[in-house]
C-alpha cells in the first residue's frame, strides 16, 4: 500500500449535491441531479456574472456535454490555496465580510447561501473570493431564518471571540472544522465577558437555554412567515447583526515582539538598510520572478519590494501580529501579497479525512515558487529550531524552482549570540564555510553583499 503522504488529495465529498477535484488546469466541480438545474439557472443570471467581474465569486465554465448525467463545472485555480488556520484576524474578518455581504445580496434577489464556513473562501492577495458555487441555492420565500446562521457563529464568530477574549489561537481551527459550540466557551468566560455582546447572544443565551431544554431541535427550521418581504427583512437584519458582531469582536492590531521589528531594529544602520534593500531589489529585477515566497516576512518590507517587481507573493511568518499588521497595510492595495501565519520549521500539516482533504503547506509549495527570500531567518532555524544546515539547504532547494535570496548572519552577530544562549560548544560547527558548503550542493552564488554589520546577503541560482 502506498504511503498516505504520496496519495493524491481527495476530492471534496461532504456535500451530497456534488464534489470538487483540484487539477493542474483548474478545480472541477461535479454536481448531481436535481441540484444541477438550480445552479445553471443561477449562473445564467446577469447578477452571477457581476459577482465574477467584481472578483467576489469564482468563475464557472460548463465543461460536461448536455447529455451527461452529471454537470461538471471548471473553476480557475486560485494562485495559492490557504486555510483559515493560516490566516491572521484581518483575513478572517475579510472572509466573514464577503460571506455575509454576498449572502445579503443573494437574499435581495431570492437566493441564499446554504452554508457558511471559512473554508468556502480563498484569497488572491488579501482579496477574498467565494469559491463554493454549490453553496448558492434558491431561498424559501417564507423562511425568515438563515439556516446557516449557527454554522457561521460556530466557525467564524466564536473562534474570533475565543481569540479576542480568551487568547485561544485561531490556528486551532485546523482540528476544529466545525468551530466551537457556545457551551465550550461559556464556562471559561468571566461573568462580565458573558454579558457583553456578542458573547451574550452567541454564547450565554444559547448555553443557558440549552441547559433548561428550551431549545427544540425542530423549532428553528420550521418557523415561517406569511409575508415574503417581511421574511426577507428579518433575514437581512440577522445578517447585518452578524456582520456588526464580527467587527466588534475582531481585535485591532496588537504589538508583539516582532510586529515593530522593522522600525526598532538596532543591528542595522541606515546605510546597511539601504544597501540591503538595493541589493535585494537588484536581485529581484534580475530574477524577474513570477511567484515569490517570503519566509520570515515580518511586516512585509521585502514582500512589497517583490510585489513592486511584478511578482505574486506569499508572505509567511510565525508572528501573528506582524502578519496581521502586513495584512492591514495592504487594505485597498492591488498588490498580490498573501500574508499567512506559517512556521517553516513546523509547517502546516495535511488535515481532514485520511489527512488528504487539506493539503500540507509544503505540498502546496511544490513547484509553485520560482524565487524564495529568506532574509534574517537562517540563524533562527539553526539555533531556535535546531534544524541542521544541510536540511535547511535541501528544503530551500525544494521550495524554489530557480532563485534564492538568502541572508547569512555570522556567529559574532549580536542576534546570533542572543539565540546561542551560551551553547557555543554545541554550535561551534555553524560557520560560514559550513553554510557555503551546504548550499553549494544545490545552488551557485550569482551575487553577494557583505554589510558593515558583518551580515552577508546572497543571490543564488538553483543548479
């Protein structure tokens, strides 16, 4: 039997109405009867085309023959697939806004979203795109209740509430596909927090009512009103309230150890900063990259340089606040920079059914990036994470198809010494000669620059 990691990703299978399989030339969605008729009716609407033009909904092309038993749509692939457990709060909020605003616009036209999960959203840069076309269905005109309300609360609102009020990491959504139940948050919130919105309506009241058995499983779905316009108004009001609650609970930018690094770093002089930036800019101009991975992006100084060179950029860092600050700085920008909270030493694993529903970060990187930047990162991997030099060099070779822009921090550097913590004997093998020998197995040096502070920036070509 083949190892699980070598098996292709499973097509999605949780929706009885259809499934999606991602291929090299697009995402292919199979839709079973009778759901195909309704989807074709929606896609034929001018409003559907408007959503695609606006970039809010993924495009759809019918690729099956008219006589086929199953309708097959082809969607263009989003450049780089990300998951909610890699998002900073700014991306969570953007995905929630898209979901609720899209649903409101659909309701106005007699349609609705039948489910509401962050997994229905992908990003081009920081622009969210709704990719689950099969989630759209005709609205029941007398139904004033959004049947996906509970799912939105569990998968969007409560994770953000737990993060903002309790400090529970958003990354835990990796193992909590269906989010949190109100009863999980209620015991750990203080009484003051329980009585503040949105916890009062999203956590406290549901938990109390569940205890007293006043919620009936069939009660909510069976409610209806005679006036369709009234039903629509009630539904729209609920969506508007959810949006306000998401805005209320999403925290503003918080400072962290690394979120102000670019402004407070003292181990670079202004001249060193300028020379390093010029070197990296020149290397990117020569590389002419299409897709760049910026490892240890911090607040995105060099991600922006790469984007200005015309590249699509995926920017990763372990510091959520730094990533969120980068995300906020890109609001209103057309730069294709996707900031993600990913630790290259412990990259996002594969997850879901048989570990094949959600691809690992490294598998998504395979063959995708023609240029990788790792500036002031190598010593963290060597010392903080204790990754051997040859393993780092091999991973860099896997991550890029062509170019690598790398910064060597010598052992005498104060930041190197800070991470060393007196373990000089254990790490005395980490030398510049060892560094060059390890990377020479995969790369040749095209250009390099040694700064006044002793650090060396190198532009490497893959052999």
